[in-house]
C-alpha cells in the first residue's frame, strides 16, 4: 500500500478535532506514535505519516494485543485494504462519515480516527475489547465537551492519582484506628491490667486511666522511657526502691534547682531525694501552713509544693497505698482497700473478715506471683499471671455480690483507645489538604506535571465533596468524644480549660455546618477546620498545662442545671467568635490581595452572621451567669474579673456591629476590628483564669503557658497590621489610577 493511498484514506488533519489547540480527542498509542510502539515492526510510511498527523491513534487494548509480536502485522490481520472508521459505534457499524459538531457557533469536525483493517478478520477478543473501550469512551468523554484535551494517557493518570489518594487516606485511617503490633505482648498486658476497676480521685475508673494520669502528673510526660503507662505503674509497684532512685520528677524553677544543686540531673530529680531532704520538708510544712491561712504564695513557693506533691504521690503509688482495688461490701462507693492490703498481714486479716477465706487466699497467692513476673521482665509470663490476678480479684468481688458499673469502665476504655479528639484533628487536617488550592499558583518551583497531578488529586467538585465528607466525619468523631466524656463523668465536659477548648472548637465546627446548609459555601468548612486544628493542637500538645483527665465537679459546680445553661451557652458564644476570627482573617487576606469580589462579599456575610450569633450567645450566657451567681453566691453581679471581661467582650463586639450598621467602618474595618475583638474573648477565657487568678471563678484557675499565648497574640497582631498596611497601599494605588 502506498503513502498516497494511506494519506487519501485516512490523512485528515488533527486541527479539525473537538479539543482545543487543534489536538484530537483520540487516544495516544503508549510509548509513542503508531508504528513505533510495536517492537520489530517497521512501517516507514506509517511512521512518517503519523509524525505529520497526530490523529493516528489505536486503542490501548488493541495495542497491547498486537505489541511485541512480529506475526501480528496489521497487513496480515486486516489485509491490504484499510479504511478509516469514526469513533461512534453506530458509525462503526454503518461505516458512515464522521459526525460534525459545533461549539460556540464554530464548526468543529470530530475527526479523531484510527486506522484499522477489515473488521471481519479481526480476532473476536480484540474486537470485543475494542467495542467495550469505545463504548466507555463515548459514555465518559463527550466529543465536543471540554476545552482541554482528554486522552487515554490523561484518563489513566486521573485513575491512578485518584487511586493513590484513596489508598493514602485508607492507610492513614488504618494506622490511626489499628496501630501496628510491634508491642503486641505489652499491649496484651496493658489490656489485662488496664481493665481492672480502681477507685481514685472521687470516682471509679479503669486502671489504665489511673496509670496515664499518674505518669503525666509525676513525670510531666504522657509516657516515660518509651514504656506503656499501665505497665510502668505496675513496675513502680513491683520495684519501688529501684524506681524511687531514678530522676523522674521535673524541676523547672531555678530556685529549687539551686536548693537541690547536684541532685538535679537533666532538670529532673529522684522522688526519694525530695522526700529525704530535711530542709526542703521543713520549708514545705511552713508553706502548707501559709496556704491553710489562705495567704497568697509566690510562683517559687507554688513550685515547691508541686514538687513535694509529685514525690509524695509517687511514694503512695509505689508502695501500693493508692489507688483502691477492693471495695468494701458495706460501702462500695467510697471505701476501697488498696493493693498493699493484699500483701500485708493486717490487710489480709481485714479481707478475711469481710470476704470468704478461700477467695482471699487465692488472691493473696496471685498478687505476689504477678509482681515477681513483672520484676523478671518476662512479659509473656507476666501476662498469664496478670490474667490470673485480675480473675481472682473479680471472683473476690462476686463472692459478696459487689456489682460495679462495667458500662462506664468499658466506655472509658473505648475513649482511651479511640482518642477521639486526636482522630478528629487528623480528619480536619486531611480536609484542609484535600481542599487546598488545586492550581498551586504559589508553588512556582514545582514542575507543571507535578502541579497538574496535585490539581487532579485535590481539584474539582470531587475534591470539595471528599473534603466536606472528611470535615463532617471529623465533626462526628468530635461529637462522639464529647458524648463519651459526658457518659463517663455524668456531667457536661466544660469544667476546665482542656474541656472548654475542645468544646469551643466543636462549637466552631457546628456553626460552620449550620451556615453551610444556608450558604453552601466550601469556604466555611475550611475556615472552621483551620480554627479547630489550632484549638485541638493546643489542647493535645500541652497536657501538663491543660489537664485532660476526667475529674469530679467541685461543690460550687454541682448545680448541673445552671452549669449546663450558663457555661455551655457562653462557651458556644466563644465558638461563634472563633469562627468569626477565622472568617475575619480570610476576609482581610482577600481584600489585601485583591481576590475576586464575589469571594469577598461571601466572606463579609460570614463575618457578619457569625458576629451576630456570637453576641447573642455571649450576652445570654453572661445574663444566665448572673442568675447562677445569684443562686450559688447570693448576688447577681459583683464585678468579678470574669464577669467584667465578659462584659468588655460583649461591648467590643457590639461596637463593631453598631459601627457597621451606622456606616462608620467599611468592610475591611469590620473584619479588622472583629479580629481584634477576639483578644477580649481570649482575656476573658484564658487571661482571667491563668494570668490574673483572682475572683470567685477559682475552680477554673490554672497556671503556665503565658509565653505561648503572648507569642500567638503578637504574631496575630503583626499579621493583622500587615494586611491593613497592604490594603491601604492597594487602595491608594487604585485611587491614583482613577
């Protein structure tokens, strides 16, 4: 067959195709153009023609069928007579001319063709694959649909990248929910020991929860020497003399370090050195007397008392005096016998007076055997003896029909295993990654192909759908964590700073979802996710400052009705203001960098609505707080620092609302002053409790973290004034041009 024959039959130019740039919609041959993809087959006239006419395409399935086999010469299969077939199956059967279509009033010929031979001589399998391939192509790729070329290479890349995204998300979720079994024996031992119910801090909890709280309190870390907290505490009890000589307790105060001088190693000190220092104990006694007289203590004096309490608690745990393991049959809610009662003759005598002797003897034999296995470090043997100890302890309780609330124990174990707030943080972070700028305009150093791949991963409607799904999943996990804490503690989880941060971030996510149902804007979940990430990172990164343990309510908070109404309302107002803070920053950025006006208008609406919601909730919460104060303290308003700063925050936000309504400030002013007003919320929320530390709201007082908060405030102020300056410069340039 001659070049002229081939050219006359199939040599239509690609510029008549439906795609932009004159490129056809046909599928390219892998590894090159037609004639170059098949090894050991040389067709100069075909290769030369293909270089001039890029529309010479064959389906990938057909190429894979022919590739690598010299005997599969198209001239042997199809014969010498070739014909040009169009894409559509109807035209394929009718052998009709290619269909013509038009876009935006301009005619465009759908002339992407492939060169095939006599289809009657085509193998059935190849023909079936070929028909299936083009049927799918017709379904998913409209001939005159897109301005960008779409071919099999792009389709394959899209599929691979979407598969990669799904696999990456699956791997992340699996690693979070099902951690690796590198420490399987240790985890099994933790499971056997962690389920044992104990009594400490005014409530019954699993031993695993007690161990985590104790390790954090004594060492200032969530784990020590890479050991599981549950197993570590049992090792303290098995070898108290060894562990009391190890420097574990942190010493941060310079005056205390000077007092102990060489005993401090890497800013840590051993518990026995603290408890055996006569001068230090004498100073602690005087400080305790001063504290009993309700006199103010300096920061150094508070650190001394804190150091002594940590050393004393370790000594109590290591010697088996806390927690309580065995409830008294006559008063199982409050009276519990500690672990040392099982090992000491006096304790065994008490147990035999209230429990059957045979059961007590079984427990007395199991406990020392278990401690011996712990000392030896044989985890497999320790697991067997731990199971025997837990079983004998359970049998002891059943012998007197002592029934504990196992549902709360199981709920707390689930809470500790799931770590719902950390898991919600991961989903919020994944949502932001999925929803980032698909074009990556800021990533100029990345190659075009990399940016295209990332755009395929995160761009388009599918990316927004996946992003919102991840955000909503994180919100559900966030909610589930709160439900668990409420079921475990029997109260609303907003009695300390850790719980209030978790609650405020939850409120931010809640309001964004409510607004999303009205506005259907993908910006709202992004803003809420960013704010929630900041809050959850703060809550989970500073366990020594923000105690995550579940503790009973102080007496003044035992009126659950007023606690629920007042505290939840006012902190939900903080959540609305946190969303307003994030939306204000987004609005200021959009105005300073001249983003689309439609986006700016939407952000202005979100700022205004969140401002309204926050003012209503904070005002109602403050008024209800006065009702609670009248009920608890006998007066409605007393200019307490907490009350005063709540009022300042309300007046500040009301000033912004009034100025906007009166036209005193423009759109940029609303965003700028709204962001600044959040500092008053921060003062009422953190400053009163952690900085001032005075007033009747002493149940929420704490200490530490001031330098972190000041750093955050300074960075935020710098960013706000930078955006303000840039906006003013841009406005001056615009006015000068006019």
